[in-house]
C-alpha cells in the first residue's frame, strides 16, 4: 500500500547518505566515518562525515565497561535513536551487540529489524566473516543494509586472546582475505577492516567490489573510521592506529579546575549570572 502524500523538506535539510550511495563511492573520494553516541556529538560531527557509526565501543566510552561484550540491544537502540535525531546528512550505522545476531539469520533479522524500526538508522553493522555470510545475505535480501566488520573483531576478543594486529601469519592472512570475499559476496554494502597488516588491507580493498573502511589497516582503504573519543584525546591510552587531533581531556580538566577555583573563592557566580528583584 502506498500514498502520494509527500513532505517538502528539500529546502530545509540536505539529502541523507544512503547505503547504496555509500557503496557507489568505491574508489572515489575517500569516505569519512566517525563514531557518535549522543545527540549533540552527532550534530557536531554530521557536517563533516559521510557516515556516523553508533559503535558498541560506547561500552568503554560511555559506560566504563571493560569490553564491548556486555552491551545490550536496548543500549544500542537508545543511542542510535539519539544520533539519528540530531544528524541530517550522514548515513547512520548502528552496531549489533554481541549475542544479538550470531545464533541464526532469523535472530539477526529480528534484532536488526528492531534497530531499524526504533532508531531510524540507515544500516546496521555486525562482526564476523565467513560464519556470518549467511546472516548478511538473509538481511540484505530482506531490505536491511549490512556493513560487515572483519580482522580484529572486538566482540571476539575472548577467543582472539587480545587486541593485537591480525593477519601476520599465512593461515590467518588467508582466512581474513576469505572472510572479506565471503561478506562482500553475501551482500554487505561496505566492510570495516580493523587491526590487520597493511598489505592484507590493500589486497582486500583491491579485490572486493564494495568499499573498505579502515581502522588500523591502510590509507589505501576506501575510507577511514576512528572512535571519536580517541581522536579527540579523551583517554590516556589508545591504540597505535589512533591519531589525536585534540586533547579535550586536558582542556576539560582545565575548565573544571577554573570553575572549582572560582566557586571556592566565591568569584562565581557574579552579578551578571544572578537575578534581581526588578
């Protein structure tokens, strides 16, 4: 059932990036993606990004959890909806949390459909290679755009044994290359390649038909993504592949120290911050 009624929003909002448009940028101008977890951050990042990833990295950045494993679907939906509300042009991609999709393609569809309905996001992202190809194909065939994630997959940290670079051995190199081919062939519109040796990232980028998004991979990927809190210097310890573009942690501490000093010296609030009787 359809309707001919439309809303004229062309004059007030830019056209939002879609998954097909994102895919079409393969071997064109590099794609820019950053994580966003809150409405205000989404509003600030949106003009500069092709995609905003509501990453399950919010486990550490927002909730202080030791890994992404404890993240729930409800958490991802709440943050995903906030990011969609305050963004206008970037494609919003929401991470599927651990345990919400691995059991079967049907489970993946139920979880992903809920994410899409309750957030308004344009796509979901899930981790895994060949094992997840059937779920990716199932979702894509049912109208849910999927961004895949291979290489260093944080949700699998317990079986990987840590966050070290992947693909250094011949067997693992070949497996990750096969993972990339499998998820691309299954219908992923893009593939995040995390924490792999650079020759492998370059080979995958040259081989598969959809865009690759690197994080600790190669500048030759079709785009790049970083955790925004890492990029802004909010944490003392970051991965080798992070470049700090600011040091907000230091600036926040300076501002808080200045506020605390003025309150204790009774220099704040001043007259202009107060209300008189008239």
